[in-house]
């Protein structure tokens, strides 16, 4: 049976700051992220299955990514839990802002690794995560490929 890759794209707005960085990104700022999620599998061959011919229903993939990534990160501020901005993080949380403290520097590179782990854990056994592309700006993005890992 042929292996087919399908891709679904998502957008979300997220703020972050890179602590210890030597440029403007040390300040809290935001991006309009675009996430492309590509999975690989064989189309369902059971003609009695309502999803006959699909690798995965796009709506099923959407549900996974929405719950694990978009709903969590959209309009959130992501900071490293060891940041000197920790007081700011607590103040924002106290004012009912959505702040995510992570155990990594919230670069596109590290975020795409985190996203890959979250998505892989939710996919059916017959579907593998092939790749992710996290676009931070129109000209800058990070990519994760299962084949590289």
C-alpha cells in the first residue's frame, strides 16, 4: 500500500522573550505563527469504513493540533521558567493573563521540538508524524523531520 503525506496548516498568536539573548528578542514581543503539520500513512482500504480512502480525517488531525498546540499557545506569553522575567510572568498570571512557563528557551527551534512530542503522543498507531514547519515571520521558520530524529 502506498504511503501518503497529508498536511494541515494552523495559525496562532503567541508572545515570548528570549532571556540572555543579545538582541531585541530579549524583550517580550509576539509573532503570528504558522504551523504546518505533515503526517504519513496509508489510506484506509476498508470500504465499509466511513473514512475509506483517508490517511487521517483532516478534522481528526485538526482536533489533535488544536487541543495540544493552538488552544494552549494562542494569545499566550511563553517564557523560560528560569527567566529573569519570572516576576513579570507571575504578575501577568495574577492579572489573569495566559502565561506558559517552559523548561526551554522559547525559540522556534525548541517550540517545534515540543510541538512534535505533543502531537506524536496523540496520533493513532497507524499514522506517523512526518514533519512540522513553524513559521515565526514571513521569512523565518524552523522545521522538524522525523527522519532526522
